[in-house]
C-alpha cells in the first residue's frame, strides 16, 4: 500500500473536504475523488458521506482512518530505527510556526542547523495558532512553535521561553519619553489590539481588566506585523513581546517601554504529536531549540 495514499485519506478526513485534502497533497480534486471511489469499491464500504457539507467520516471510515494512522506511525518508527543503525543525521525537519517567532530568528536557527548537519534540511511553514496544532496532529509538521500552548489528548507541550511584554509606541507619541509606565498610564489611550479569538488578546485584556484600565481599541489584527505597522504610523499604542520589536526599535520606528514593577510575559512553547518517534534530524533540531539562550547564536558569531 502506498503511504501517500494513506496520508491523503487522513488529510481529507481531518479537513472534511476532498478539495482541501487534495491540495495539501499536491494532486487534483478529481484524482483524489477517483482514488476514494476506487478505495471504497475495493473495501466494499462507504468511508465518507459525501452528501453532507462538510464531509462526515462514516464508522467504516473511522476504522480505516485509524489503520492509516497506525501504518504511518509504524513507517516513522521504522525510519527512526533505521537511522539509528546508520548513524546519519539527514532528511527534512518540518516545522509549523506562528508568524511572531520571527523570520530573522528562524533564518538564524536554520543557518546554525545547516552548519551542524549539512545533510539535513529545515522546512518552515508560518500559520495561525490553530493551524499549527492541526499540522502537528495530522503529521504535516514534526514540531510546532506557538504562544500560549495548551496540551490536548493528541498534543504534548514542551516549554520553550517566556517573553517579556512591553508597551509599544511610536517615537512621536507623548508616552515615548517615559522610562517606564504604570498600567494606569494607558487609561483612555487609543490602542491597537490583537483579534479577540487569540490567546494573547485574552491575556492582555485580563491584564488591563485586573488593573482597572480602559483603552480605546481603534484597530485589531491577527498578526504582530500589522500591529507594529499601525503603532509605527501613530494609530495608537499596543502591548507586545519586546523580542519581536528588535528590528523596528533598531530602525527608530518603535519605542519599547517597560511596565513598571509588573511581570507580563508571553509563554512560547514547542508542541508535537504525543508518542511521536522523532527521526534523527527532527530530534537534532529539537535539541538545538532547547539549548540555553544564546548558545547557538554565540556559535554563529564565532563561525
């Protein structure tokens, strides 16, 4: 049995769409539909109820789906065992990451990973948080990087770092001259927020609520880049991790102001599918991520 056909059925079942599953596997919708018809004819059972929208996986389909997952995991276990015998670190590490981990940081990680393991390759896809979980669960990614990670029955969370959050303002904003701020200093200011469905928005809202601060939310976005641009153009102030502002601060476009005597941090974690057996390259990249802060950047500077 071809493993790519197993993955195709998993992706169609998870997305509950033939077209989306086909697109994720780089084939046409008609080719995917033909494969499903042939498969159901071969098994003598209906696997997907295609009369409903979105698709519904039938009881027979759930049995076949579990078999597909078991077989792909057995294949992964075999590859891991074979790599250990060979002693090689090679292949592709697939990473799903939220946008705010940063292209510059990821490029540095990729450079260091390539320096250490020239026969291995890093493949990074930037996604919204819920899509990071989905990529990990469906095994389209070996590892996921995201903020406010939560374990599930299918996903394990490894703590990675705590990022200090600060007030971000334009250099032309009246608050830009402040060395630090109290939460009450934000009272009544125009504010650039994250979308309401994001964990970071809920955390910031909680923080403001606990300190009885009301801000005027003028705009909201689903990613940090748009928020940084709005703040830089004087549309309002925001709260965000200091780490993600480094480039704009260096350019003189944003000013980070610490929140006095208060600790507000964004937790960032590494997620992977439970019971996943990592191939040597994926394990090597995971080890690189978990090295002490500055260890691999120091190596890059010296090389």
